């Protein structure tokens, strides 16, 4: 069988240029996002801390102690019923915690977008490579069939049979 070169792929020129660019691009070598700043690290730490069961349990215990302590002491306590100071403290906590958590979520969204873009490029490259492999296999089959037909014709001619007939079994 002859070892002729596989002809140009039937992929479109745009697909071929994308594939060429994607072959040069290695996901492991892609520039990573810059390391998080001090503010971003603090935002992540706050989000991890406030978004945990440990924090909820500790805060619930602290609020219960606050309520029980002020109720036990009565009207002379540091924050008697209706617990205006406690309400102020919880509002203050919520006012600062929510934006910090949103900063952490925004940064995580940026990381997720970056990862999704890398995944897209890997998937696109895989799709184009697989399509090209399918085309090469189809071409190899066609060549193999042509070679087999050529051999059948030669055998038929050698045995004195017309090329379109097959021997009886």
C-alpha cells in the first residue's frame, strides 16, 4: 500500500485556524488570575467564617446569652427589653457583612468565568481534533476499499474472470 500524504482536512478554514491556535495554547500554561489582594483575602475569610454553621451556632449562643442576661438583670441591664442595642449591633453586622460577602462572590464569579473559558477552549479543541480524526479514518477506509477493489480486479484478470463478477462458492 502506498504511503501518500493525507490530503487537506475538509474542516473549514476558520475551524483550522481555531484548531491551530488551540494547539499552541495549553491550559496548564495559560496565565492564571492574579493572586487575590489583601482585601479580597479578607472578604473570602469573612465569607467562609460567616457562611459556616460554627458562626451561626456561636452567634445564636451569644444572642441567647445577651437576651437571658438582660432579661435576668431587668430594667437596670445594659440593654433592657426591647433590646435596642442588640438590634443596632445586628444591623451593623449585617450592613458590613453583606457587601463583604458580595465582594467574595464577585471574585469567585471571576474565577469561575476564567475556568469556564478554559473549559470551553479545551472542549472546542477536543471537538475539532475528533472531527479531524474522523475525517482521517474515513479517508483511510476509502483508500483501503480502493486498494481492495484494485486487488480484486487484478485477481479477476489473473483468473480470467470479468472484473464485475465474483467466483461461485
